């Protein structure tokens, strides 16, 4: 029953409508109205403890009746609430919880002991409070209540007592927890918190309510807000927020409670009421108020404290008095003065802190002291993991560690994994975060028998520590056994006289059981005789026709028996084998020709088959001549059953004769029918041979030949069977090194003259009358004799005395010769600067039979010494480079001039002017008087070393250059005897000379009169 009914009656002498109020302070409040109360009227107020979220405890219900004139009557009643543990229920911290258990045993064994385990998840709510010390561990007694918030899973196990004798303690079994576990939530009450100010008749309400379990939620974990208000002194509260406008001189009371979401359908427990007063003719005291987040804080983190203090009259607050008390006695911080908040409480270290605040308004009134408690804690690790509920001994179990690491404080964690079986001690399994293990390894390490291991009494425990605090997680699991599966591997149909092995194809997925399986066979023959075996496989001889029945099963070391596998084997009659000859493949009309040299006597091949696949035990071969006479018999045993060919020893049969062969095979007491017939001839192949000799006596297989040689090809091929009527034919094939092979002759002997050069291969193919052939190849080389070239111009063989060319475009000339009579097809000319070694100019490949090449204009320079090389091409090969010839270009020249002295030229022109009025007539510039001095001038190129002038009569003069470029040369020629020169021409020879050559120029002038003639002419007026 979850509803308590407050029942009674009410009567008012004035017959007023009255309000009936049932209230449990800070827990429950409900008001109803009753009319016509002049006579007694019954009333009922239900209290549904589940829907109202009333926690366990003993409660006094105050019942008050109030008439319209604020007169009242009161009564009370009481009831208790007991919380029985229910799955997925919500309970308040430190609220008493009753856990009821029951015990049954299908063997009717008495109960020996009981134990409990509580697995707590402290992180399911905000502001974790901590963890019960033995979370995840078994304990002998129940928790009557829980001091910390979180999600809890409670597990109960009972242990039976089949025999009241401690010697049989191993047989006292714990019950499984899969039917006796329950999950529930433990949480905190929400907190109603608000401020109320009346400013100028306007009410200002500020709600700061919260649930510490849901501080991160936008709603702070609250689902319902219940506001009530009344005028001071009234007995009845009015539901809802008060109106926004209230008279400033009238005192009003306002209260609020809130409901959290931690309950059925999202409706949890109510907070305590918080009550404030506003409005008064006198000054109202201020209200000290603050919030702390979180109230349970890690020693590594920080608190946030927000001042919410206010004055109902909106008076300023001028003094804040704070104290922070640690563990109930140590004051760690205080303040008295202006508005402030304490520093980070976590900085003071692990402990329980009470924060006290009292404020004063500027009119000197102090508030009541407002206190909150803050717990600075080292959160223990929240150990948690998952694993399979059922495993086998060889299952690789991966333990999925769900423990937050680092923990809520940021501490790194260490782990220990332990397992145990029933009442055995805990066995350490490792320290990895996500440990992996096999039950079989536990059995191997600690000597636990496989029979004992098959149990649902296994337990896995995780120990997690941050170095100072521990937490634990435990899970029960079962170890199962794989029952072996039996199967028979072997044929269901056999032939008479066969021997067959039948194997057990059993499967046991427990590796440890595979080597210890026990095997059982029962064989019932066609004569109903039964034979038993205890081996993994059996071998049976089937000598009788009919049906045999085979039954097989296996038992593992746990004692579990497999299924019984059955196989019925039918025994059939044995049939004769069959032999088919496959080689030689020939027939009498088209026998196989066997090459005596490559194969010798024939290799006889056959295929063998047997309807029952019985192996061949022996075979027989018989050879006959074409007259059906038996020539040879071969009979051999076959111990392996795999022989399918027989090689006749060499020279067992004659050559160039027709033979036939037949055979038979034997197996399981029966010969096959006579096989098919095959025919063959053993033939000696021809032996090839030929010679290659030129008309000049050269063996072309040993030395190169030329295109001018005539090659004689002559066969030396033979065949050993020619005396028995065999014959041979010839074919010759010729293949250039880079070309395709072609047939060139079918005669034994022939001649050949080559028109091209290169390497050639002659292949002789000799074939006898039965088609056997052999071939032989010889390679020959036909060489081209290189053309020869000799330079004929320039002619110098010495770079020190090169041929002097008087032109920058000389013509290079050469002589061409070729022993094969090939004409010149191309040429290359290179002219090389001897000073640098670089090519000065070259012709490139010129397609021409010309034996000369003119150097192009602009390619050469004066005074550079050059070497000339020439190569020629005969259509096949290039010649070797010619011997070098050397030349140099020197453009030496001289241009002479004979001049008057400046004085005598003036005399000449004066004379002419007098005679003709023209300065140049009648005596031209080349006309001289005898006795004049001759001014000589030479213009030269080619850097002459000297310029010498010789005049008619043997007079000479050496000219001198006017500059370093030696292009202008000057000098004079005078002699007293020149006055006696006769009239007529006089010749001047200018000779320019350098180390390479000499050039000459001649200038003629005329002597006419002597020098006195001029002066006589000018004395006559």
C-alpha cells in the first residue's frame, strides 16, 4: 500500500466555508475547502507517498482547519514510510532501505551463508560525492542506507549446505546472481533558493533553485516549482507566485519548494521549503545567501561561489562576514568587510568545510547566518568492466575496462585483475588496463582440474587504484564444456577384397580435451558378427559381399559423450581392369617412326583403369613382326600400382622394320582383355654434312671471304639405312644476320657468289624416306675491303711547312681507290685548327663521287695553320681517315705608287698653268723632270717583312712601314745622276716579302726634260 488517508470531520458554528490543510513540514502540503460546516462534515485527504516522492521515515501530519476570519483548530496524526528495494527505483542518500531476500534449493539443502555485493557508479549524477569503500566486493551484511549518490547494483547470493560436515565444504555452492540482482539510484534532495525584494511596491523575485545531481542540466534537474504566499499572520497559504504589486507597508511571506526529476515518470522528491518576507513598516533584516558549485569538489579542481545575498527593502549591504571552518574546528579563512566571496575551497585540501555568511544592511540590521557545506575529496577510481557471461576454457577473454582513466581527480590509475572459482582463493591475472586471458591458462598455472573448471561459480574482479584509494568491480561468469562431435571419415561403398581405413573425424572445441579423447567403435559385418575397437582409426578387410555397419562415438575428459556416428558400407563384386596403349600412337597403315638416335628402342606407354580403382599389380607386352611372328614378350610386376610405361632396352629390335605391340594388365586376381594394337618402325636418322670452299681455296667456315670470291657448297650427308632401301633429300637455307631465312637450293652441291657483305648462316636440312631429318648450320662472313683515300692538295706533310694558300676558299683535292671496284658514294672533309685542335670547318656527309671540295667563304682566317682530313664511303663502309696534309692562308700583296715631292708637284702645276692654264696639262702627274727626287709609296696586305723598290738602272730603295699594321710603306729614291736620265719611261718594281711568299708590283713613270728647264721657263717673262 502506497497511500495514507488523513480522515476526520469538521464543524463550524458559523457554518463558514473552511480550509483544511494537511502538512508534513518540508515534505507534504495539501489544502481542501469544505462548505456547509454548520453540522459535522467528514473529509479525506490522501497522501500518495510514491507520487509525492516521500522518502522513508516516520512522519507527523499536522491538520489545520481555518475559517475566513483566520480562526483555526489543529489536530495531528502520524504514519511511517518504509522503502523496499525495487529495481530502477530512486532513493535519497542516508534514507533507510529494506532489502528482502528469499531462499529455495531444488535439493532442499539448507542455507549455510549469504552475502551481498553493491556495485556503485558514482559518476551517473553531477557533483559526485564519493564511493562506498567496498563497492564491487562481497560483504556479509546489507547496507541499511547509502551515504553517497550514484547508480547501485545490489547482488544477493546464498550458499547451500548439502551436508553439515566441513570436510565437504567444496560442495557448498553459492547461488547465481543473474536472478538475484537489482539496480537502483541514490540521489540528493533538490534545494529551493530564491531572493525577494519589494522596491517601490513592485515585487522582484529571483529563482536560483537547483539539484546538485543535475547542475549541468539547463533546468538544473528540476521539474516542478511550487510557490505560495500569504499576508503575515494568516494561517492559509495562497498557491502561486504573489502579485507583482504589493503594498510596501504590509508584511507578506513567500515560500518556494521545488521537485527534482529523479523518480517514476520523471517526478522525484520535493525540496524543503524556503521562505522569505517582504514589506513592512519597519526595516526588514537582510538575507545572507550564496551558492557553491560544486559542493563535492575534487582536491585538484576549484569551487565557484556566487553571492546571492539581498535586502527585502532593497537596502545596500555594507558588511559581509565570512568564516570557512574545516572539519568542524579549524578556521581556514575569514573576512569582514565589503562584498567578497571565499577563495577556491579545494585549495585548502581534502576535508569537510562549512561556509558561513552573515550580511548587514546600511541601516545596521544583520541577517541570519547562512551556511553551506563543501566536501573536498579525493575521488576513488570508479572501477567498471564488462566481459562475457559464458565462456569456454580456450576462449580468449577480452576484459573491457570501462574505468575512467585518469579518474575524476585527474589521477592516473593502476589495475589488478583477479579470478576465482567457487571457494578457491583469488588468482592474479595481470595488470593491463584491458587484460586478456584464458581459463585454460588459469588451470595450467594453478593445477585446477578440467572437471572442476566446468562451473558457473567463476568470478572476475578488477582492483583499480589511484595510489591511495581503491575501488572494485566484480562479475560472475560460467565456464562451459564443448561436448565432442563424432563423425566417420571413409567410403560408404567398397569392392570385395578391398582394405580401407576409417578415421574418426571428431571435433572437440576444447583444445585441452582433444588429446585425451577416448574413441569407441562397433563394427557389425555382413554376417552379423560384431567387432569392437578403441582406437582413433580402424582398418577393415572386406572379403565378403553385403553390408557392414560401423558405429563410432567419443568421450572427453569431462565425461561428456558425443553423438553416435553411423556409416553403412556396401561391398560390391570386383571387376577386371582395362589397359589402353597410348604410345607409340601409330597403326599398321601409319606406323610411328621412332628416332633410333634420340629414343633408341620405343618407350611403350599405356593408360590403366579399373571399375573399382584397384591398383595395377602386373602387366604384359607382346611385340610382333609384320608377318605376325612374336618377336619379344615382356611381363613385370607393379608393386606400386603406378607404372604406366616400359622402356625397351636399346637394340632389342631391328631397325627399319615394322613392328606391332599389344598388352594386358592384372589386378585383384583378374587379367584385362587384350589391349588395342600399336605399330612402329625404329629408323636411323640421316647424318648431315657439307663444305664451303671458295675458288681461291679458302674455307669459308674458318676465314672471311669477299664478294669477288665464288663459294662452292658440297654435301657430305649419309644415312645408315641406305643399304636397306632408305634415301635422303637435301635443302639449303641461307639467312643474313639481320634478315629472314630463305630456301636457296634443293641440290646436294651448288655454287654461290655474294653481292652483299655481312654474316650469313647456311643451314643444311637432310631428310630420309621415313621423314626423319637432321640439320647442320655453318656461319660465314663476307667482308668489304675498305676504300683508300690520299689528299693531293694541299701537298705539305709537315705542319711546320704548310702549303701556302693564296685564297680563303682553297679547293681540297684527293685520290680514291677500292679493291672491290666500288665507286665513291660519299665523302667527308675536316679542316682542323692546329693551334686549338678544334674543327674549323667540315663538309659533313656529302653524297658525291667528286674528288674535291671547295672551302666555303668566311670559314678560314689568315695566318692560321690547318690540317686537312678526308674520309670516303664506298657504299658499304667508310675508309680510314686519310693522312693529314697541312696549309695556311696568306694573302700577301703590294701596290706601288711613285709620287712627286710636294715642291716639285707644285712646280709641275705652276708650269702647266703657265703653259695651258690647267694645273694638270700638258704635264700629267706621271711625267717627271730628270733630276727630281722620287717619293715612293707602297700599300700592302699580308704583313710583309720587307718592301724593296728597284728602279730602272739598278737603283734600289727599302721602304719603311708607317704603322704596326704594315699596310702603308714609304721611302725616297734620289741620286745626282738622275739629272742625266734620258727622256722616256722609267720602271719601278715594288717587291713585298714575308717568310711564306713574295709578291711584286710594277709602276712606270715618264721622264721629260730636266729640272733646269723649269727654272729657265720661269726666268723668261
